[in-house]
């Protein structure tokens, strides 16, 4: 499964020219490490315009209209040179017992990536980062904006790595 993840991750990052560290340990995130990773980080930061996670999600809700057949969303995590980044994809497939649905990308918002603040997240372990993200997303699912968004119709919303370590939020 991990090898499949390493083959698919470059597709997730297809709009960027990056080299991926392929000697990934069991619970380690792939690291984007190349001269182009700086431009990736710069474009991510510029794209999100220093929004909070909640503001980033709200902006996506206001500006995007995914196909109604998209039934599952994954807020994935990747490690970048200075910490972590969150990304959003949507899929027309979902299988509670098989996380490979998260490789079937049927929706990618224009603001797909959200860099997690270096000062807060860069020193945290992946588990602690995922816990913080899970809490943020749970708060979002309790909001009026969530109930009025395309996310409300989702069969599932998850976070984590698409290699089987997904945590279901909804």
C-alpha cells in the first residue's frame, strides 16, 4: 500500500515539479525536497493569503461547486520542507474498509493546498498535527457554514494519509 501511495503522490502534486523522498518509514510522511519546493511553498502561501484553516475551507465552499456525485472528501497531509501542508480532494467513490478511494480524485479546488503555520505545526509529530486538524474539522462540521455547504451532502470526510491512515470526521 505504501508503494502505491508513493506512486500516486506525484500525481497529487502534478502541477508542481518536485522530487519525493522514497525511503519513507512506516509512520513518516513523504517530504517534498527540491529547489522547486520553495516555489511550491510560496505559491501555497500566496494562494491561501494567510487564511486560517476555517477561512480556507469557507472560501472553498464559497467559490467551488463540485459535481454532486462527489461523495467523499479527504483533507490530506503532506510534509514540506518547513513543516506540513493540508490539501483537499474529493471522490465519487468511498469505501469505509479501503482507503484507496482517496486516490480517485474527482474534485480538486483551485485553492487545493493550505500550508500549516510553521510556528504552530513544524515542531509537532504527525499524530499531533492530525489531532489538531481533526479538531478543526470537527468544529467546522458543527458550523452553519458546513450545513450550507457541499460538504453537508458528503457520505464521508476524512483526514490523514491516503495510504490507509485516514481518520473519519463525518
